[in-house]
């Protein structure tokens, strides 16, 4: 229900360092364009369609159908275009200072306590607005670093039927809201393939005595993390 900003801290200098350290320039610039779009929307208030139109037009020009078909050079071109959008819509260049990015994101997430989704959710579940919220800042687990990485979501119950069974979906080489965006068809999580996530869901169910969900990024060099 609340807003999220992924890949915070990337800028024109750190994206080059991420490309060098990971050995994967495409991954680095894919992460940067994701951050530019999320920060632009969530923090700077730029309409979603400005970014989506640019990337869709670029895919038409290059003959790509899926985002995963775009190369590092494609993402560099899109990054430049996204920064141009920010400058045009806000009258200022995209912030390159990581501390400025951080405090901007924190303020935006606090502000999202009063967005329409959050207000409706609280009303449906009888959650008082004066409880307030917290902001979590945590290290990234990159699900978009290759075909051995993934992102997903898991539920303590089947969200469609209410059946008391573990349920989840994931996408390989993806990040954030890709799972629910409808751009690619997700695969199903299984108990055998995701035991740490299943344990977290069972723990959540015991504590909260209700349905809960867990976001599941997966990277082979980082532990399976559920938040």
C-alpha cells in the first residue's frame, strides 16, 4: 500500500562503479533506469506515462518486445531520456547526491501514508490513521542481475480463493513490481523450491493470525530475503 523506491544511491558515477564491480553493464544501467523512474514518480511526482512512453517507443524503434531484450546501450539511451524527462518536468536536473536522494525518498514514503491506496486499506482493516508509519532503509538484493536471479511475492494463504495454503509467484531476472505489472507471465513458487520463504510465511501467520504477503528477491550470492 505504501510507496517504495529501489536502487537508491545510483547516479552517473556510482552506476559506472556498479557496472565495473558486477562485470555486467546491462544490469547496472537497467537498475539505474528503474531508480530514475521510481524516484521520478514517487518523490518528484512525475506522471508514470512520461517514462513508459519513452521506453515503449524505444522498444518499437529497436524491434524489442520485452524489456529483457534491451542491451546495455539501449538502457544508457533510456537513462539519458529519463533524466531529460526529469529536467523538463521539474525544471531541475536529477539529484546526483545520494544523501539528497535518501531524504527525498524517506519524505515521500512517509507522505504515502495518506495516499488513496493506504487510506482505503486502513479503512477496510480498521487501522487508525494516527498510528503513523515507519520507513525501512535496507540493502538491495538484486533480482535483475541475470537468469540465476529473480523477484517474487508469497502469501500465507491463496489470495484468490482464501485456501489455507502457501502461494507465491516469481519472475526470473526481474525486480520490484515486474511480478504484478502484467508485462511477463510469472511462474509459481513451490514449497520445495522456496523453503526459507515458506518458513517466513508460517512465522507471519502465527504472529498476525491473518493473511500476509512477503516480497521475495533472490540472488545467488545473497541470502534469500523476505521483507
